[in-house]
C-alpha cells in the first residue's frame, strides 16, 4: 500500500513556529492596514478629473480621428498632389483610403520621414486625422498620424498569455491577473492622485506596496515563503525611496528630460516634476525587486528542504551564493533594459562632442543613470535582508511550509523484498536524506519472513550487505536517519 507523506524534516519546534508566525503577522498586518489607510487618504476623489486634455486632433467641427485600411498606393512623379511631399527626385508616395460614409477614396498625406523609412502598403491599417468635405466645395482629405497596431499587439498579448499559462499553469493565470491588478492601481489610483496634487512619494510608496501585497499572495499563495519575499520587497522599496529623495535633490533632477514633462508642466502646474522623478524611480525597480526577493526566498526554502539539518549560518551562506549570482546577472539586466529603452537618445548624444563624463551627466541621460543605480542598490540590499529573514523563518516553521507538494510513493511489486523496495525509493531518499518516517508504519521485525536485510540502530530495516555494495549512498542515507523511539 502506498503512503502519503510530505518533505517536512525535521519537524519544527511548535514554540518557535508559533513565535515566527506571530512575528510575521505582527509585521504584515500593520503594514496591510497602513497601506489600506494610505489608499483611502490618498484616493484622488473629485480632484482628479479637473484636468482633461480632450482629443488633440478632433477639436474642430468636421475633423475626426479614425482608423482606416489602405486600399491602394500610388508612387512616382504623377502621384504627387498639392498636399503630398516629394523626395529629392521629385517622386511622391500617396496612399488612399475609403473611410466609412465617404463617397470615394481619399488621398492621405504622410510625412517625409514616413515616406522614406516605412511607407504604408495596401492592406495596412492606419490612424488618420480625417477632414470631411465641406459645403464650400473642399474635398475630403486625411493626414496619417500613426499605424493602427491594435491587431498585432492583441495577438502578441494573447501569445504571451498562452505561453505563460502553458508553462506556469494556474500560477501563470494568477500572475497575469495580478499584473492586471497592478495596471488598475496605476490607472485608477496613482495617475489620478498625482494629477490631483497628492504627494508623489507617498502615492508611489502606497501604490507599490498595495501592488506587491496582491501580486505576491495571489500568484504564490499565502505562505511563509511569500510573506518573507514581501518583507524583503518592502525593505527594498524603502531603500529605493530614501535614495530617490536624496539623489533627486543632490543631482538636481528636475524631470524635464522629454517633451511629455513639458506638456505636464503646462497642463498640470500643481504637479511637481521632481516628485514625479521620485515616483518613477520607485515604480521602475518594482518588478525586478519582486523577482529577486521571491526567487531568493524560494532558494532558501529549497535548500532547507534538501538539507534540513543545516545550521542557519550554513543555510545563509549557501543561499547567498545563489543571491550573488542573481545580483551579478540582474544588475546588468537593469542597465541593458534602460539602455535599450533609450537607445535612440544614446545614439544621438554620442554624436555630440562630449567627454564620457559629460555624456553620462547630461540632463537627458542623467535620469536613466540615476534610475539604474538607485534601482540596483535597492535590489542588491534586498537580497541579503530577504535571505536572512527567510533563513530565520524557515528554521522556525520548517521547510514544508513554503509549498505544499505531498505525493504518494508507489508500493513495491508483490513478493519484492525490502531491499527491492528501498532500491525503488532510492532517488527520493537521496533527494531528501533526513525525511521523517511515515506515521503508522511498523518497522519490520527480525523474524519477519519478508525481511532480507538487517535492522540498523535506528530501528529501520537496512539493505543486506550485498545490496549495500550496490547502493552505498542509500546505506548512508538510511543510517543517518534519526532514531525512532517507537521503533
């Protein structure tokens, strides 16, 4: 008969387990209540809708922002119209569309850059500013402002969700739903609260912690391991917030790095752009910080399960060896991610006559450099803190609390002796050498007919001598098991 057992070994001290649980709850419950209170106090309310920019292209009568499909494209000198631009050879590229309600095809004006780099083709979906025909005799016309990317982006998002769900299964589904919640927090709370004039630092901190509470517990479950990762993430966020406040003032980051901030400054004058930089610095490192803390906590739990008798110092040292590799890889991952996002800016700045120091400290690049450094420092410091918390918790509550993975062992074939059954279970025994004996099973007596091995000092049947020669590591595993007082 098969037996169901877990990998929790050794059994945790109930007093230490209770103390660790109380400690975690005493930290997390006030943090959750403070986050909820922050959401209530900082919720934008009616003030967030006092700024509305409307639709920038369709503010006049007879002007619409529409999507249409290119029906044909004419090129060459004969294709030029009074609104199209010609290249150096006098050639033009003019796409045509047939908008809904129009009496015929309408020529589309495109920019010289679009004409030279990526002109529209037949079948492309484009977004247009459409000028209807007027009563004064002016024909309908259109100006292309962008490609309509709705379909390819939707397909890519569906492919991403499918891959995540196929590989991660239900945990992948929960992770995607948690990501959706994160976007809801940003769209419904953080952005309107900033526009309403709420303090950017607290908006970013409260919003980030709220996101982490839902995302971590929803994707990874209500376990001690997840709680450990959450505490490490909050510590990293606190470090990032402190560094962001200091460096924004010390480096004079005024948040005027691109044209979007200029538009915000004119339309939302009550919004502090420097505070917006602080908010961006915190949100930028949120995903990577969450990644390293949950991974580090998982590493500690797996190490504790494979070596349940390791001391806290040994467990911390092994986990930090994993953490150092993670630090090394993640630091340049962040740098490459920011470099890729600002690649055009980097290329443009490299053409100017700057020294390398001047190049890195220019206003357009300084925010990216600061974002990389601040995020990396918070990430690096979060790893040892998360590891220390995880080691303390796992030694108190036991490694089996981080994840439930009980399973049934298959029973040996009928007539097989204990040595054959032990050989069949050798891989599992080697993976967890100190696994506790299943409850309710009686050790074989020396006089039992099926016993072909010998009783060890632990009260558990060991293989015969010839079997020990074939499976020496199994012999060591069985010998190392703790004495069962009821054996």
